[in-house]
């Protein structure tokens, strides 16, 4: 049961092969069987079984949708009413959300059965899940390796089949990078496509939620349920939601794929280059043509991102002050002592590093030199993409420079860690949609292909990914030990 896709499970539920209660129990047992993966921060077994019962009634009454009764889990960055929402930080270890994120409400309405909340990097800052207050989640392909981050728990849960699908967020690569390192499909939609209401903010102009699933078809079903304008989020896009399944099977004859020469430079790891070459050859067989494009400003993406993301996070995280919610230090002497010790005790090292960098970049004497400059670079990068996307339909690249690295391997060197997102970060600066699909293996570890499209062209991306998944079976591979 646990290796089936959403549409297969929906069919199984309707034809009475199993009930949602049985399916939910099955997943809850798997979660208990593999605690070493550390995918979940919270498991909500009793509420899950109750939701499953309601789902079974709906299925029996014929009022169920595709997602009704299917077990899933949320990244612990989404507020879930009455359930601990920690953002993997000691700061929110005691926080029970008083309301649901819009995305959580939307999936609830679609009949999702929430199994629990998933591990992640603290406040979504990281590329390996190692900054989590609850310890790193483990890559099911090799438990000595990181699963990627920040949505590491989400990728592990889907890859090890501890949930049918999961939600994630992507500020600089956090859906696509862990999806690639764990061998699943992850979609970062256009900025504003899915509401950010109730999603704990890291860098507000970059953060975007999206689905993490077994296939592009599952991702399309999920995006359908998650997308849409939300009056509660002033940055949510008032753009009609497409029908993501309608054209998913369109032939790719005549598709033009752009390959940015900056991403395929000599520095690209030879094995990763091999994976990409095989994937691109597959697309040529499907009728696509390849074109080289140049995006000269891509090399500035990492420094610009770390100025902007840190600046925004330093403002966003000022709300955690020990007064209103979250961790509060003992016996504060005065207000300053309360702020300083509450924040000092509850934020981890990486979060503190970002707050320091961001505060510095925003301070009076440095604002123009760093923040304003980074915003200008951001514009140049967006223009590079816009220009390239007038010449080609989609852009393809690796997702990561290498397959999953060892736990602890990059912890001592933050710059090395930041470079893990070198292929994904520019997309967030431009606000474009992109997805990651499994495209091969390097030394037994999954490697991904990134497909980038124009604003609000998620349907096109899903079509391009789905056709590839019709002729390849990388996305069907499962980590032996957890299959
Ligand atoms: N690794 C990047 C960072 O640490 C991106 C994280 C994300 O997308 N949330 O900021």
C-alpha cells in the first residue's frame, strides 16, 4: 500500500480494497518502525485516525475528492491548530498554534489525513536538516548521509514511505534540494501562488510553499488543492489557478530547453554532468530541442541571497522576544535581560549567525553597501531569467552540485553549506517556479534534474516532468531498507 501514488490510493479507497483507517494505521505503524530516520517531530495518531474515519464516511457517501483519506504530513513550519508547531527550534518547542495556516486548511478541506509534523532545519535555515533542535533527519538511501534541507523531514517521509506526500517550503532551494537528495519530486511554485498565511516567516520576499511527492502527477494533484489567492496574505497572487492535470500528458514535440552555460561550466561535477546529459538525451528523444543560454549574473546569486534572506530574517525573527510566545528565560531581571536571555537560550547557532548578518546589513552605515546592492543584483538575475525565457520554454540544470553528503561533513564550514544551493537560489530571487525530479544515481545516491519555467507556468513544468516520468523509472526507485 505504502508505495502507491495518490491516484492509485484514491482508486483503492473507492473500490474498497482498503479503508482510510487501515491505510492510516499502516502508515502510523511504519512511522513507529523507523524512528532512526527522525523524520517526524510530532505524530498525531489519534486525530489522524478520527480524520480517517470521517474520510471513510465521505468515500462511502460518494462525496470524496482525490485527496480524501490519504495520509500525509506537514513540515513543522505550518501552523496547525491545537498541535505543536516548533519550526524545529527550542524557541517554539512549547508552542501550540492557535490557528491553521491557509495551506493546512485547504488540504484539510480536501480530506487530507495529517499524520504529524515533520523535521526541518531550524526556522528553515540550512541545507542538511542538521540545524534542527531535534537532531538531523537521516537520508533513507544511506542513514549516514544528510537528507538535505531545510524540508529534510518532508523528503525523508516521502522517500521512506512514512507519508504519501508532504508539504515543504522553499526560500532558496529547501523543497528542490532535499527532494533531489532523497529521490522524490518537489515543486516550488511561483512566488505568491500558495498562501504564506500561517507559514512561519523566514525571508518573506522569497518563502514559498509547495508539494513534495512521488511523482509529477501527484504534485499536480496537490498544487491544485494548495494554490490560490488568499485575502489573508497580501503577497498572495490574484491570478487564476490553472487546471494542472488537464495538459499533463501533452507531447513535448517542439519544446525548447535552455541550458545556462554558467551552470554547465567545468566546475560541474563529472558524474552530475553525466546524469544531466542522460536526462537531456531523453528529452531529445521526446521531441525537445536544446539551446544554450547565458545568464551572466547567476554567479552573484549566493552572496545576494545571503544578504537579502538574512536581512529579512533578522526582521521576522524579532517577534520571538520571550514576551508573547515561545521560550522565556527564568527570573528575568528587567526587559532587556528578558529579551537577551530568552533569545540567547532558544535560538541555535545558525539562526544567530543569520540574525547577526542581517542586522549588520540593514544597519544605517551599511544599508546601501549591502542590502540595496543585493536588491539591484536580484533585479539583474531576474532579467537574466526573463531574457532566457523569451528564447526557450524551460531551463534545465542540476539541482545540487553533488549527491547527499555525510552528516557532519559541512557543519564546520557555513560557506560550503551555502554552496549546496548554488543551482536553486537564483530561482527564488527571481520568484520563478521550478521543480526537481529524480534523474539517476551517483554511487547509490539519488541525483535530481531541475526544470525552471516562466511565472505561473506550473502546468507546463508538470507536463515536462510528467512526460519524462512516463519514459523513465527513477521516481519509482525505493531505498531498499525502508521499502
Ligand atoms: N539553504 C538555504 C538557506 O539556508 C535555503 C533554505 C530554504 O530554502 N529554506 O537559507
